[in-house]
C-alpha cells in the first residue's frame, strides 16, 4: 500500500515537471528598465533616452496632382530611423483652402500603441506673422503644446524682429526658457540642397543648446510637393516637457516658412 502511494506521488511530480509554465510569476521585477523622472507626462518616457527627433511629412498624392491643400501627416523617428510617434493635422477643408499656411490647426501625436500623448494647437490670427509687430499678441504666431492632451507643458512663440526669424521656447507658466534664431535668408526648392538651421540659445543668448532644422527632402519630393523633413536636436538631459515644446516649434516653423511654398512661388 505504501509503495502504491509512493508511485502515485512520483507520477504527480513528473507530471508537474512536464507541464509548461503559462504565467509569469507576479513577484518578478525587471531591473534593467530606465527610471522615469518624477513628473514625466505619460507617453513621453522615451524622450528621456534621446537627443534628436526626425519629423518626416508624408507626401499626399491628391495634393500633388490637384494642388489642393490636404491635412498634413507626419512620421516622427529617432536618429536611427525607428518610428517613435506619428502625427496628424486636424483642420477643416475651408480653413486650409481660405487661410493656407496661416490657418489654425491641431496636430495630434500618437505613440506606437495608438495613444495620443501630445497635442499641438495654433489659433488662427488675421494679422498673425507680422514679425516686426510680434510684440503685440494679435500679430505673433503662438503654438501651445499639451502632454497629455488637456495639460499645457509649454509654448513656442514668434518674437519681434525686423530681419532674422526669432522665436522663444516657454514653459507652462509662459516664462521664457530658450531663444531661437533663424538665418537671415530662407531658401527652398529642389535645387537648394542645404539644411536651414534655427539655432536654440540658452537664456544668456550666446550658448547654442540645440537646433530645429529643415532638411532637404530629395529632388523629386522638393520639386512636386511641399512635404518637408525636419530635425529637432536638444540636450539629452533636457526636461521632456521642453523637448515636446521644441517638437512643437518644428511644426510652427514648418507652417510659417515651408507650407504652401509652391503656391507662394506661383
């Protein structure tokens, strides 16, 4: 009788050893994940690990063949070409048709799980874009960045200037953090193959801490569409909220200088 009990116990032990483990124990803790800074908005954790983003606007065939402005779409990648986010413009057909690059818009930025993590907003201003009068609120283009949507983390604002493009990066309290200055002349076109840099300066106005660049997209893309490639470079240890705001600045610069460039040439 004892031997039968021992045989059954042995069979039970063998059966347990052969059964596959289908659930990971709940007490296992992964220790190799990077620590997320306190106060980091959800969805921006990855920004703590990078110092550059590449923003590539998709070519819309309808816009190429009809010259009718469509909603902009973007793919946002890291420096190795891996997709980090994707973004879509939200605006009405009448706004795009009548207001062109001056239009108000929202750009919704989603992570790879299709969750909206950043929202960029610009209001339409009838007199917006007059650089020499940008000290007046009605004449300065300003873009608000929210992360997550509904929570303001910063602003990108056009500054008064008589010549070179001038912007400021501001925190959620509208306090200036960085100055941004562009080149004296901005050239576009299929044959102009140089990058256009907007340098980001520290508050002292002399130290360059980053830049927003418009990159040449290739002859065919430049010749037949206004889809642009932008890059945003920032310090690795910069607050992710300011990194998101610098990304928003790239959209503002794109709309002000490189949107509708073929219509402007005509």
